[in-house]
C-alpha cells in the first residue's frame, strides 16, 4: 500500500483562503490526498463571499465549520500550507512548510475573492503535481 500524502491548510480564521484551498485540493486530487484545514483564531462561520466564489465552480463549502488549529494534526501532515497566520503554526521536523501570500477575503468584494480563488487554484494544481503526479 502506498502512502497517501496529507496536506493541512492554515489561515487565521479558517473561513476563506484555507477553506477554498481545502475544497479545491479535495476536488482536483479526487481522493488521492488527505486534506485538512484549520485556523489559529477560527471565525464563527465560513466567509459568505468565499462560499459564493467557490460555488461558482460547483463546489459547496457553505456547511463547513471553521476549526481550531491542532498541533497534532500539524505534526501528522506531510505538507502544511500557511496563509497569513504568522507564527501561530507550530513547526515540526520532517513536515514540509510553504507560506502562500494571498489577500485575505474577509470584507472583500466578490471580484477580489474570485482573484484569490484563482490564485489558490493555480497553486493547488501545482501542489498536486508535486505530490502525486
């Protein structure tokens, strides 16, 4: 049995960037990657504009709930992608870390959030090619 790579997306609120990235990676990897997301200070709900932007591509994240970052999940991940969470993410040996500099969708227009979604999509596709292709 081969190892299924695992990826954790982390942002501050786990309500926009990390949720869109998680949904896109799950969609594009078709189950070949274990995907999780979390926030250093989770919001109460998913950003409705992020929900709208990703729904335009047929992916629904409206029922997801922001989750608190758990150091155990970080340690069990092969790749941790941070998105503006600063030093809140613990660092463990053997875990690959990347920091994706992306605008925070909070309070942004749908046009801006679409641009963030598109940037995330390009990066997710590259990540898949690095992990499983």
